[in-house]
């Protein structure tokens, strides 16, 4: 468990499940929750027993982004430094998700708004309940898409759709998000957690080093030249080919049995 009840953390069969847990606030982030979430992500990187991560939310929503209650302008005082909030809290967590060389599955169980939507989009495989919606809510309060939103939307959807969603704050249903390639797929609400847990479990039982290298390569593809990427593939394949899991995978194939990967 993490030291805070704002993020529940459990490790079962190689899957570290992180549940955003401020359901009365639609799991919106405050400083305590940011730090608890970071602790969970750091554990995922440091603990060899963790071979996949599953992120979801408690209650009826996934995450409504930042808790605006702490930023009420009616209370007076100086304007907030939102850049500090990003640099201190959101950006480190987004970098941890992207840099973690283990699969990160996100189960979006309800509304994902603002930074909540963009945290989901930073994950490797995203499943969403059919009732869920993704909302780039920033324009409604005079802000820009953060938590990587302006980066991920443009890469996933292209400039026209990214601009339209960011400027209008129009909600995107789970099925539309799957159709557009924002997420992996939409799932019946009552099946979401079971399917996401099974997926994370399957990934946790896989060749962890090879999966992590695959994630690294795909993330680098958008900015690498072909020559750079071919060299990167060569180096990663050299590393993967020296793992015990590669030897086990080939042996299992030749023996016509299911491989038993150890993450090494």
C-alpha cells in the first residue's frame, strides 16, 4: 500500500494496481494524491516483482483532473503559478509513465476530464467503459491542454481533430475514442475491470524486458529518422536476444508448449 489513501496500491501476481481514490471529488488531484501516485509509479520502476501496472479510478469517475477547489479565485490572493504545479507534480508523473519499461494498462471507468484524460492517454494500453467520456476541459476555464495533452492529442489524432477537441472541449465517448484510435477499445461497463485485470495479468506474465524495449522503440519512432531507428532496433534486439526469456520463448516454441517467462 502507498502511504496515502488517495491512491490505493496492491501488487498481485506481478500486477501493481493503482486506484485513484478521491471518489467524492471524481478522483481529482490534490498535492497528496500527486505524491501518492508518484510513489506508486516509482515502486513500479524499482520493484522487480512488478511486471505490469494497472491504473483505474474508484467510484463513478476515472479522474476529473486538478481539484480546482484549492484554486478558488474568490478567496483572493495572488494568481496561482500553474507552471509550478505542472513542473512539480504532473510532469514528473507523466515522465514516469512514459519511461517505465513495463506495460502500463489504464482502465477508464468513467469520466476522464482535463489532466485526467491526458494521464490516461499517456498509458500504453487504454480500455474504457462504454459509459466513459474523454473531455479536454481546459478551454472552459481559459487554460491550455496540459499533462501532455497538446502533445499526445496531436500525435494520436493529427492536428485537425486535436485542435477541435482542445478548442471546443467537446466530449468524446469511449466508442468514438476507440474508433479514432485514442484508446485500445471500449468495453461494457460491467466487464471493464475484469478485462483490464486479465490483460495486465497476461502482460505481467510476458517477457518483461522485451515488452519494455518494444515500448521504448514505439515511443521513439515519431522523432527518429529511419536510420536512427534501425540502429535502435539493432541495439534493442541484441539486448532482448541475450535474455533468459528469449531462450525460454524459443525453447517453448520448439517443444510446442506455453512459455514460462520470468521477466529476465
